[in-house]
């Protein structure tokens, strides 16, 4: 009887609901609260051993199947309740949990039921971690006792219709489990198969680095997999559909009166008609100095063979190999009929001599046809040791000799390369630089890049936007557009509204113009991941400028401001982790900038070696990032040495400052925060007026968050009378996206109020969670 009473008391503390405010952390939570009876055991957490999700989306109908395995690693028999949140329009098709040969059934809680239970838990238990689960219903099932060391497997399947907003479809799966497992997950995987009657253009995740396979214009497969991780953010996937030759879709975000952020997806068809492919010249420049002898040269030859075997029918090619001297396969670019001879020539290459980079590049450029688009692939494993060896002189010579129709892609093999030379060649001439680290295969890196750029569709891209002022775009300049690829452009905009986009580019020597009407730049709300992606790319661009061209106090000050505001932490900006109590003050940021400046002279002077290559690769990755920079991880909590020092919640960043989770937009010099007592009536009135604050208050019992120009400080104990902020509008002003140039698509109305403003999951939402109720021999003893 005593154990049943304890169980009944604890079960009341685990019922909760899904947040409607922000896309991050949009799942359940495990609460462990041992009974106040001696001897009190240590806290017990169930472990999520594996988490596998399979999704099929066919013509906007998404079916999500989840397979989770929970394990009891404690010394006690545990039981509790499994709860997961349901999207408003989801239909549960199958739930299966088998215990001792019996199928366990569950029930659905509506939003009102869930909220009443939730508020009672928060008031009684004073547990702020539940605050992000405001206002949603849930599916609930009783979990029978799990003996120590045993596992329980749960399988669930449900489906929903994903609305299409002017050609763009959004799917979300909640994956924030960092608080909900006793240790990292052994494995987590998400596999999404997409099938559409209308051609698929872009496939993009704003949350995770994913692998995308595009066999044709109507199918796509997306995969994400990780091991030994504590996922800390939802999985968000977008895909666009359009019958147009080149599709363009817009995502945007704006908060308050600040300038907004946008992300533009531009994607051509996967299968391009042959007449639409740009014929070009491909020039291969290979270092065959003595240091390339052996495995490196064998892999480099394999890379050259791959490129030669994947040329388009109208392409031409030439090959240059260099060491102390320079040899070329032919005096000018050759047609494909000469490919077999070129392959035999590659087989005969040998590694010997020094490295004359300057001469190799100049002799290659001397044979360029200025009337044809040209790609130059340059591969080296060393420094210039023959001829002209000064990097500035080599760069100047190349700039003078290189026509504007040439794109340069560089590959640095090993750590004995000059990163400033290779990065500058690529950055200033429309390409990218890649580094093949020790242990990596040259042929895989080269062939991987060439597969992406093998079929150009448009070159010399330009964007013009009319109706809304846009600025600070990245990447800059825009790269060429290739078949089966997609261009992701991020930038800032003023105010918002409807705009027209003109995309211009060249096919051979012909100018192509694509016009897109009706782009909607949101005036409020949108995808909160966009600001951090923009900040990641801009910091990467600024770091690159300093690394390649020398220190600049103005650029460093801007990096510091962006890093603090958006939680972007790099080796150059580690002050955000190391000195979180200082970065909100003007003096603290000044010292941070001085610390950064002290690092750059060594970085720019030391362009060779493993540290230089690592920095070059990191900065390059930020410049071309498709998802925001990772946030430093740690065990969440209000304070303590293991707390994560930086937390990103939706569009805001918080630092743990003197035990208080503090919004980085808080300015202690000019803001006097209004004190709100944790758990007080004003506290709940404030959450009722602004449910979006729930995710911020969930950080702990001591939080400072800025709403407009007003700062609210959650404190333990008594607060002060507060004036409630203006409630959020009941419905969004528009969908988060606007696809243009696709008049045949019809926007579907949102099925959930505030769905895009607050980041509601439009896709399948589930994270199965268990609460263990601790039992021990004293309780069970007679």
C-alpha cells in the first residue's frame, strides 16, 4: 500500500505537454523526484538507448514511424508514464509496447487537460524546466515496472498532412533529449524519403547537417545519423517544389523593430537538358614534386581520372603537372576525343623535384580561352620552393594573368601547404579551397567536389531585390549554379513586405534573367535559426578577411558583437565561454576584442602547419555553413561547473552570468530589469500573456530576458508589481515562406494559430519519454 501511494504521488508530477512557443526543445521531459522517505536513493534517470525515426512524405502526407529503446540502468525497479506530444492535425495509426506478452494501450490528453496538470506541477514542484511545454495536448500511456538492467521497446506510427506555403513544405521532428537520458544515446538516426508529383527543387535542413540523395526531380532521400550524442535541437527539414526551370524560395525572420534576416534557396532541376548545360574548359594542375611520391601521387592520379571520365560532351580539358619544371598535356584545351591519350599521360606521371607554383599557374593560364567558362583545379602538397617563392608576388602574378571567366578551386594535401596562398587564390577567383588532411583520401575529396560542380547551369550570378531593402548578403560574391545543387544565400532586410527578385546569370555568352514575383519578407516571426546561420557565415567571412589580409580593430569589434549576440563560439571567440560575466558590459567586450587582436598576428604570420590548416578549414566551414554554428554543450542547469555556459533558445542567446541565465541583448548599463517572483501569480500572468516566454523561463529560477526594450528578471522570493506586455497576435500575418515563379501552387492555410510565429512543429512530433518512480527494498518490505 505504501509503495502504491508513493507511485500515485509521483505519477502526478510527470504529466506535461508540448511547447507551442519555439521549435527548440519541443518534446517531453523526465522528472525524477525520489519520495521524501529515508533512505533517499540517488537520482535515477532512464536511458534512451537508441532512437530511430523513419519518415515517408508522399505529396505532402508525412508518415512518421518511431522506434525507441529505453533501458533501466539503475538498481531499482522503475515504473511511470510515457508521454509524447502530438501535432494538432496528427492521426495516431499505431502504438505498440509489449510487456509480458500484453499490448499496452494509451490515451490522448487535450491541451486544456495538459495545461491544468502542467500548471499544478509547476506551482507545487517549482520546476521551471516544464515551462516550455505550454498549451499542447499529449499522448499518454502507463509503463509497467521495468526491472533493473531490462529494456523496453516502443514503436509508434502517425501521419499528418504538411501544408504547402507557396511551394515550400516544412517538416519538424523534436529531437531535444539532452535532459531526458541518463547518458548520451548510443545511436540516433532520421531517414526521410520524399516523393512528389511536382519537381522537387531544394532540400534543406536548417538544424542538422544531412546527406541528401537526389536520383531524379521527383524523389529525394535525406539522412541524419549520429552516435554517442545528446541531441539538443529539433530536426527541421524544408523541401521546395516547382515546375520552373530554376526555383527560388524565401525563408525570413524578424523580431520587434530590428532588421530582419532572410534565407533564399535557389535550385535548378536535377536532370538538366543537354542544351542547357554550359560547355566549359576544365584545367587540371597537379603538383608532382618529390614529396608527392607514393600513395599521394596514386590518389591524385585517381582524382584526375575521375574528372576526365566525368566531363560533359562539349567540355574541353588540359592537364599541367609541375615540380621544378612544368609540363602540359597540350598547348591548348582539348576535346573529349583526346581523353584516352590524356589518361595514358596521367598514368605515366612521376614525383620528382621541387615546387614551382608560380610558373605552373602562369603557363596554365596562358592557354585559357577567354570566350569559354573555365574551371581550374589546383592540387599541391607543399610550399613554393622553385622560381618565385614569395606568396604576395605569386598572387599578384596570377591576378594579372587570370581572365574573369576562370574559377579557381584549390586542394591542399597534408599540412605543409601555405593556407593563405590557397585560400586567397580560391576566394578571389570564384572557387573554394579544400584541405586533405593526413589519413584522408585525395581522390575522394577531389571527386566529391567535382561531382557537385560538374554540370554548370548558370554562371556570373547576380541578385536584385525590388520592394524591400536587403543587405549584408553571404556568400559574397555569389558562386555559379550547378545542376542538382542548390544555392543558399543569407542576408538582412529592412522592415519587411512584398518584393520582386531578379536572378541573372550567363549560359555560355547568353544572359539569362529569371524574375520572381511576390516574395514575402515577414514583418514578425519566422524561422529563428536564420539569424544564427547569418551570424555564422558573417563571422566566418570576417575571420577570413583578417586571416588573409591582417588585423583590423573594426572587424574584431564586429566579430565580438556578433559572437555575443548570437552565441557563436570559435577558438578566436572563446571569451563567450570563459568570461560570461564580462561580455555584457562595454568594458568586457573591449577586453575581448583586445584578446582577439593579440591572436591574429601569429595566425597571419603562420600560414603553414597543422594549426594553420585547421584554422583555414574551420573558417572556410563557417563561411559556407548551411546550418548555424554548434553551441557549446554541457549538462544543463542553473549553475555549476558542468552547466552549459551558453544556451540558445529560439532566436535568443543566454549566458550563465553570476548564476543567472542572462539574455545577451540585456544591457546592464541602461536597463533596469523588472523583478518577477518565480512561481508567483504575476509569473503565471506574464506567461499567459506571452507564452513565448515559457521557453526562456524554463532555463531556471534565475533568468533575465528582454522583451522589446523591457527586461524581466525572474528571481527566487518576492518580486514587484509588473505591467504585462502586449500579447502576441492570435494568428500569423503570413506563412514563413514565399515561393515565387510558381503561380500554379496554392498556399494552404495554417491549421495552428501562431504556428510560424512561435515555431510550432508542422511535421511529426514525438519523443517517447519515461519517468522512473524509484522503489527500494524498504518500501516493499512488510
